[in-house]
C-alpha cells in the first residue's frame, strides 16, 4: 500500500492514522527517510557515523571519511526482514533522479545567499567538478568586496552544525522565544477593547447561568424553563468564547507562527543528520548572510540569526 507513495505522502498517511512518530509530535519527510534508510531495523549497525571533534568545546560532526566506519551484522534482534529493507532501498534508488549537473534553480541555496559586506547576491560557480558560491561584488572587483568564494560542501556542513546545535545544545532557544512571543501577544490582547467586551459578556453569562442553577436547587423555577434558558446561555457562552479565540488567533503575528513552525520541524527531525537535507534546510532557513570568508549567519524563518564558522574557505 505504501510502496507507491512518496515520503511526504507516507508522512501524511501516518499522521492521519495517528501513528506516534519516532521523535517529535508529527511525521515529516526527514523522519520517514531516516527510518527507511536505517540499518538498525534489520539487526545491523553502522558504527562511527559521527565523531567528536578534538577541539573544545567538542562537537559531534558527520564522519565523511576522516575516520573509518564499521558495519556489523546481526548486532541485535531485527524487527524488519532484510528482503523488505533491500526492496525499499532499490525502490528509493529507482526514484532518485539521475546524477546530472543540477540546474541553478534546483539548488536550495539559490537566491538565499547574500553578502554582508556589499549586499550583493551570490551565484553558483562550478570549477573542476566542484561547486562554489561567489559574491557578485567580489566577482566584479576585490576592492568592491573582499569576501571570497565558499565551497558548496562547506555551506552544507555549516547547516549540519546549525541543525545539531538547534536540536541539542540550543534546544531551549526557540521554545523560549515562542513563550516570550506568546506572552507579548497576550499582554497586547489584555487591553484590547474587543477582548475586554467579550470577557465581560462571558462573565455575565456565567453569572446568569449560576443564578438559574441556584433557583433550580431552591425549587423556585420550572424545570422546562430552566432547561430552555440554560441551553440558550450555554450557546451564547460558546459563541462568545469562540469569538475571543478567533481574536487571539488573528492577533498572532507572523513571527509567532513561524517560530511555532520551526519548533515543529525540529521536533519532527532526527537527532543527527548524516547528510545535507534540502527540504529541512528550506523549512528552517530564510537566508544565509556571508559576513566574511570565515563566518556566515543563518537567518531562520522567524528572523532569528545564528552564526556558524566556515572551516575551509577556498581563496
């Protein structure tokens, strides 16, 4: 049934069926891909996918050949047959587009990189089979801009470090920002004339409802009249609360909604990214600002900017 579906469709199906995700609150493309490619489900283990740097503070980085990897079979009981696992890998390989030079419009970095020095955009440049990003100002003249070209691979690695830090070391940054934005919104709404009016109406309806309940307990009201009036009050109360909720929702600015989306994307993502994930990048990052040949800033979708170092800049 799922074999004919893409990873996004599988994620939607799992969410619709209420299947608990492996991490976070909802299934996403990245979470489905992580499970479908994970050898641990067939009882095997690939060791040293990541390693700790020797510099302090240490960081867990993806092993791209700096250290050997070790594949061990039958390290633990499987929950999936190797035949099914291998069939899934073949299906994924068949659906993968052929390896060709990627058009500029397909790169997730295209149109998202700007120079912090001259304000110009970056363009993609391929030299000897390697992809780089070059500031148009620097391309015109080094006197205009001193920022040199940056390898595509370094931008990918910088994003992996950003993701790891957000997922682990900086796990409280976005939730804290979200809580502060929600507090600001609530304070603004506290003095809204529309909300004040609705609060007064809700209080009045609740008091009247309590009065009718007291009259019934004392036997001073006909049961039919009591039921009719309390039903009417309940409907008015429900309507007032709905109007108040709509006002609160409308008052939520883009930053709050975007921060909530970032938190959801991070919760749904894996603990570690073994390779650059273009879809996750586009969910999280609005723009890359290149301050120098050694440092960039990732501007997240909600406007928060976080710095990362470029480790191997080609000059």
